[in-house]
């Protein structure tokens, strides 16, 4: 199954170029050129480091208001210093109650949600489980985002054309989703298999 996925994707059976003019050297500024996001509202998980931080900077430069849920508010505030149009709120993707609190606070504003970018993720971690017993990479990278999307659904519907983005990676080639033992209760834990499974879950959720 794993080998078939790799072969099919890169023989073009499942993936085809969009021919949108972008290349490996295209910047976020290039991509968003001419797009006005004034009055648009976005949520970007993990929006204070790496790809997430650059995404937030790009969206705000285009006029969007961006909510950045963060597990580490102090780190997020430091990294986002000087970036205008950002609202920081606490959120732990491994904690369902935390996700619900964030969603309830957003929904209470009455604002539509035009962009939900499920970007946050962890990898290369030792075996750890959340309070429900779910493996941490699956819990953070997929299950947390699944719940967040579901809880924010009323605001996404209110936008009348919202976009939900699931950030995946090449890591989905590492492992399919193991529906028989997703939490490594019956098999030896390998952190890369956990990561790959979570990225496969991101892809399946996007579909």
C-alpha cells in the first residue's frame, strides 16, 4: 500500500500540477499580490513559528484579521511582536476542553470565519498520550484540528465560501492510517510512523 501510494503520486496518477505559475522560489508575497483580504477573518493554528508565522504575516499584510491560537502565549507574543491585526488566544490541541473554549470565544464574536488554516503540528516526539489515551502526534496534528473545525463550523458556514486548509507534508508517505491500532497499543511505537499516520489523516480529512 505504502509503495503504491508513492508510485502513483509521483507518476501523476493522483497528483497533477495546477499550472498556476508558482515555482519553488515563489514567495508568499508573490502569491498574494493583488489580493485584498480587508474584512476577512482567519484562524491559523501554530501561527507563531515556521510556516504558520509566515502565513500570519502574509495574511495580515493583505488586510486580514488573524486569530492565532497558541499553547505558549508568551512565545507567540514575542514572535508576533510588530505584526498588526493579530488576536492571540490560548489553545492546546491535545485538550478538547481547551479547543471548545477557544471556539466558543470565537463564535461569541458573531464573526464569520473565512479562512481556517490547520497548520500546527508536532513530530519526532517520544511516546506520549493525551488524557483520553490517544497518541500525541495523532491527537495534536489531526484529532485536535478535526474537533476545532467541527466546533468552528457555524462561523465557517456564515462566511458563505470559507476555505479550510489542512497542512500536510511528505511525511504522509511514511505510513498509512492504521485503523486497527492508531494509538500504538498493540505494536511497537515508532515516532516517524506516528507522524506519518497523522499526516495521512490530515490528507484524508481534507478529502
